[in-house]
């Protein structure tokens, strides 16, 4: 998030449970208007 841990207005912070994923920890908050849909898993792997 932005300094102080606050997500700016009209943005979202996308966070995965996988530590190495390329989510908002890598890219930062994104504009909410840029979200086009919802991703659903097709194949999953649980060790």
C-alpha cells in the first residue's frame, strides 16, 4: 500500500496467498476502474 499502509481512494490492493506471486505487493495498488472481471481457478495444486 501507499506510505502508512493506506490504500488510496478508487484503488484496490490485490493480494494472493502465494508469497512469490506478482500481485499488488509487486505492482502496487491498481485503479478499481481497471478491473474487468473475476478470475476463477481452472487447475489447482495442493502439495
